[in-house]
């Protein structure tokens, strides 16, 4: 029986008459589960906070506890064709699903990994290996799921979107799970880039770890919910900030998170500044430093690498 997947559109659009036609608009699609849904409130908040400089629409497809695989069927049938062009597509796998594939890879190809072979090199050299082809192993599911998304994007999305792999956090900051989740996302990104789709990893887990170890106004406990599964609202705030800062780095380098005065209930000004500083630290910055300085119109002492011209506590 065909599964019916919950699709929950989260619209942040303002009426066309209320904003200038010159204000750019960003369209973002997230495929994931509860981590994506809970993060979306804050991504919406950032987008809504300055409609005079940027507007956006963020759609989320998926359901709680769900893996990416069933969402792909629904996206293929109706979502991408009916929703048009996206600049960004966020992929967020069920926590643990990709780490099973990572463990299988490590156990099966230790020599290749030891000598530094990339995931793509291992895959292409062992494409007929049963773990890649049998359809039931974690590795075969890993490859088929992500290749399915990349093939769909190539076939149906005309805007050449950037794919952002959502590397989620680990509830226990003292173990290596967050790094495993990040590494699995790196392998998934390799598959996307091999298919000539700009695919990157958004290191939410690493940002969590950094804040938990170095935060002054925010602690590790502040980032977590009480169910040993999800982040708190504060935790999902930094996830949204990280995704949004990546968009700004890519397309609007003259803007920074500090230009968007979104402050959700329960987060103090000091906590917001600290979380935003961490998001800036871990965001994907594709341009060179000189290009960034030119785009921000900084000059003199404000353009030096150790300067803090935006009063946000973060050096250039």
C-alpha cells in the first residue's frame, strides 16, 4: 500500500503589494522529520524579521520519526513539480540511519579508509559489492536514498539549487556520535557533488558541541529538550541561524545575521548574540576573505582579520 506522507508547508511569504519588487526572495525546501519541523519556526522567524531586505518561503516535507526514503516518493509525484524553483534544498535523515551505513563502511573497507580513499572512490571501485547492491544493507539504502534525491533534483528542479545536508546534533556532548553523523553527511555530500549538484554539510552538531564547551550565557543543557531526542527551542535557534547564515554567505554577503532582529521568547539578548556568533563561526563561507571584505565595504582597521566591526563579538 502506498504511504501517504504528511506534507506541512510553512509559508513565510508577504503579499507582493507589501514589499518592493526589488526585495530578493529565497525559496527553501526541507525534507526531513521532527528536527526539520522544529528548526523551521526559527528559520521562519529570521526570514520574517526584515521583509524590507529579504523575503522567503520555507516548505517542510516529511513526518516525525521518518527517514528520507518515503518522502522521496511524495516529492517525486507532486512537491517539486508543483512548487517550482528552489535555491536551497535541506536534506535531514533520521538520526542513526546514516550512522549504520557509516559503521558498515568502516567495517567493510578499513584498508581503503586507512589509506585515505574518499567515499566516492570506495563506492566506484566496489560498486558491485553486495553491501552496495543488495537493497537491504544500510550502505545500499544510503546510496539509493541520496542518489534518488539527487536524480530528482537534476530532473525536476530548474534552479540548480544548493543541497545542504543537515548534520544533526548528538544528545550526549561527550561521545563521538555527532562526529559520526557529520561524517555520514560528508559522504552523502560526496555523492551529490559527484552528480554535479552543489552539495554541502551544515555542521549543526559541531556548532552544538562548540557552544556546549565554550558557551558563557548558553550551556549544553540549554540546547536540549527533556526527551533525550530533540533539541530545545534554543538549540533549534542555532540550527536555523546556521542555515540562514549560509544563505547570506552565499547570496547576500553584505548582510549578516546581526541584521535580522529575530529574538524568540525564552532567549535573552546575550544568549542570542552568543548563538549567532557560533552560527557565523560554523557557517559555510565559499568566498575568499578579500572578496568578503569588498562585499561588506569594510575599510581601514575595520577590514583587518581580527577586527570586530559589527559589534557582535566575532572577529572578521
